[in-house]
C-alpha cells in the first residue's frame, strides 16, 4: 500500500499539470477558457502538489542525512522551480495572465 501511495503522490502533480494545460488551451476549450481566479486557485493547488511530491522524493533520497527544515526548503524550491519553468517555457504563463487580465483585473480596478 505504501508504494501505491507514493506513486499516487508523484503522479498527482503530473495529472494536475496536464489538467491545467488542457483547460487553458484555446483549441481544446474553444470559446470557454478557464476564468482568472479559477486559474489562480488551480495554479496554487498544482504548486502545492508539486511541493508535496518533491517532499516525498527528497525524503526517499536523503533519508536521515538532512534535518527536516532543510528537506522542506529543498522541496519548496523544487516545487516553485518546476512551476516557474513550466510557466516560463510553455504558453501556460501567458494564458493564465491573459485570463486573469480579462476576468479579474477589470473587476479589481
């Protein structure tokens, strides 16, 4: 059961990233793209799943060699680095920024 939990924890960020990419794709969603706030909340949840998966992987790799605080800092850096690189090197960052401008920025100002 432990192995299944680890695999599920590692696969969850992959599938949530695929979901995030699909719901922001104009060809896939057509005229109903994801709204700005929904994108923000989904992006935060994907980042949290990346952090949790990174934490599991780091726990398995370094075991007792580092203190818990250092492991959490490394996992947070991995999660933020992965989501930042995905936002930078794909069209996802531009799509999320556009949806936020179209749906939320006008409501805030």
